[in-house]
């Protein structure tokens, strides 16, 4: 029996562009004959995100999209909680609704898991020879600081704790009681994953096609301070 990759996509006000990422996800051919389960969680968007998703479902009836909607805006973390809870595949990967990460690289993250050596795989924007867009000096400094602080608390040696691309065995991620509603998801899940006895965590290099704020980037300096709080909270 073929296995399935659940692709969890949180979406907030991505109406004009969400079809682009869905086209990319649909085009990917996964190694090992894996099937795809796409779980989109609309976090109470105020634009036409819902209509765009429903239109895409109608235009591609054979594409396995599970759609969920929050009645109030709760934050990216809350959307991920919903998507993870609803996942039924053997593996779960997080995919932002924008075009910063390339679904063609799912197979890079899947390989250590399919080879039987990993339970969790992080896609790092800061290792390997993949292309990444040059943006935001202070964001990169902040990211490195948050990763360093997280590593000091978890005793891991990640290069990119804040990456979107995290792949888990479904039973592993669903076993965690996650609380963070916004961008605190990344340090919280890292802290809790690191405490699982015998967990095998790998990291692989990925591409990064970052967005500017004019292009729709949503994270800001306040989320950085929240991340510091979460690193301390969930590791102590």
C-alpha cells in the first residue's frame, strides 16, 4: 500500500496568489510513489481566499484538497494546529501559502525519512548550495540568534530553527500538545520535539525565495520577541 504525505497549508489573505502554490504542489511527483493529501486552513481571511480555494477545488476535482476555515482569526500557529490534527497521511510537512519555499524540494526532506534514518527533517535555508533571495540583514541576524538560543536550550545543532519546511512522521507531530497561536509555533515545536526520547532529527539544505513586506510578508519584530519568550518558556 502506498504511503501519503499530508501537506498542511495555513492561509491568510492569499486569495490572489494561492493558486500558484497549489499548482506547484500538484505538479510535484513524490519519491516512493507517495500520494498527496493537501490540508488548507483558512485563518478567517478578509479577502477572497476562500473563493479562490473553492474555485481551485472545482477546477481540479481529482486533487486531494481538504479545506478548513477558522471563523475568527487565530494566527498561523492555530491554523497549523488545525491542519496537523486533521492530517491522516504517514508524514506531515508544513507549507506556507506564499511562494517563498519550493514544493519541488519535498523529496529532499522525504529522503532521510524514507531511508529509515530520520523521524523529523528540517529544511535549512542556510546550508548547502541552494539559491536564496538576498533580503533583510536584521532578519537574518535575528534568525541566527533565535536558532542559537534554541540550540543552547535543546542541545541541538540546527542551522535554521525558524524554517517553514519541517517534515514529521504523523504520529510524532500529533503526539505533541501544541499551544502557540502565532509564529511561536517554530520554537515551541522544536523544544517539544527535542525532548522526545530517541528522536532522530535531520537537516537538509533547501532554497528560499523570500518576500518583501510589499509582496505580503507578515512576520515582524514583535514575533521575534515572542519567539525568545517561547524558547525560554518551552525549554524550562
